[in-house]
C-alpha cells in the first residue's frame, strides 16, 4: 500500500513538472474557467500516460516546491464532473494528505489520474475557451492541444512504478502516523480501530449526545496506512457507525432561516475493508433541500443583495447587519434550492467581500459552497 505523503515527497524531490506529474498552488472549481483548466490537465495527463498513473499535487509553491497546503476538499463527486465533460474519461481521485507542519485545517491535495480504456481522451463539450472535441497532451510541464489522430505512447511506466515503489508503507510509518494523530488531536478524544488486521483508521471529534444518539463535530478521520484524511469539518456534525468490516460516516448540515435551523442528512459514506488488502469507498447523497415560503425568501434575498452592496461600497455595518452577514451564505444557498437560480451567482459574486470582512464569515461561505458543489455534481 502506498503512503501518499511519502509519494508526494518523492514527486517533489525527484521530478520537475513533466508528462506524468503537475503541481498547483490552488485549484478553482467554482467557475467555468477553473473547471476548464482542470479538465484540460486531466485530459492531457491521461493521454500522455495511458498505462500508468499521473498525478497533480495541490498546495505547493511553484517557485521553490514549498508545501503550503490548501483547504480540505471533498472530492466525492469530482468523477461526475470528469465524466460529464470528457470522452473516454480517466478514473480520477482527489485525496487530502495531512503534513505535520500544516495547521489542522490545511492539507496537500493529491489527484491521481488513470486511463481506464487506453483510448484517446477528449473534451465532450465546450467549457470556458476550450471546444468540444479538443484533445490535449503534455509537453514537458505544459498541457497542449494536439491533432485528434495523434498516436498515444506509453513513455513513463517504469519511472512511475519506481516512484510508487519507493513510497510503499511500512510498520514504522503506520505507527508514527497513529502517534502523530493521537498527539495532534488529543483535545478531542482521539481513538483508532484496526480493520482486517491491517487497515488503521484514526478519528477524533467533539462528542454530543442527543436522544441517546451520539454525534460529533470538529471531526477528523484519517486512514493511517495511506496518510489520507478521509473527512474533516469544523462546522458540520456527523454520526459514525463501525462494524468489523466497515466504517460509516453520516454527515449532516445545519440549515434554516432566522430561528428555524434544523439538521438535514447530507451524505452517507461507507468505507468497506476487504480480506484481500483492498478497500472500497461508496457515497450516497441523501440531501432533500428544505422548502420555505417564497415571499419570505424574496425578502431575505433582497436583504442579502443590499448587504453585499454595503460591503462593496465600504459602508459600515450595524450589529444587525453583522448578524445577517453570518447567515448570508446559508440564506443564498436556501434561495438557490428554492429555485432562485441567480442566488448561486450572487453568492459567488460576494466571495471577495466576505473573505475581506472576516475569517468567520469566509469559513461559512466555504462550507456553503462545499455543500452546493456536492449537490450540483450529483
């Protein structure tokens, strides 16, 4: 089993960007430009490596390879995005890899790309400035458009295999990973479980009991063997169910208007551990958007718009304005779920002003866009 933290170190230490490896400071999935650039790189890496893995490392400075990290990114629906826009789509996974020197809310993103058919990958339809039918390959560190009938060559299998072999896990790395997790999260009752005498899962969270049911907030869950952070959230609450073969996470979101907030099931993720040393992760979206009175939503929608205009024009906010600003991202989200289609665009437009106002408000914005991304990609 590959230790993904060690794999990232090997990629950074021994290779500049090339035909099987790319690095990014950050990725943007919030607009068509960001999605288009991501799909271009996925297409190019899949075509340049038809028989082995390609990688994109996210959260690294381009100039000196310093690891600065990015926010935890929930990738459960990213394959749906790839399938929607690419013909002969590769298999794509996004994993969140913790590093000891990063804060608990930062990770390094590791995207693994693997051609499933060995056939030419191309854009299925237009996105941003890229046209449907376009084909991309890697030339050094650049993803370039190419003729549709270009020959696919396997150039990197031996190199990638050697890099992955040098990143194999061992008992020392596993034990170090368990102790690191237990020490790092000792404020929230960390614990662990061994599945199938091989897989080690550590988790921690702030426990709360409601009607004899136990829920956790500030949850951190990691598969130690691979040094992969499986789940992280500062805001949402989850329930955890454990058997001898599986680890199940049921995630809830806290949504509502004014004083009518409730917990709604968002997604169930089941990690099943197999006797042959493999594991499967299956996710099921459970979310049913709450519906509210349209007149009330119309009033709150207009109030949100007025509040954003105040931020744009540097007009001072009252105490009530500040309270409303904390609810603004979730209110826009509920409006969007209630067929105010332009509310999503208004939320994206507000991003720089919320980011500049306070870390608390911006954290609420990021949590809202995470929920929206999950629902839309489904």
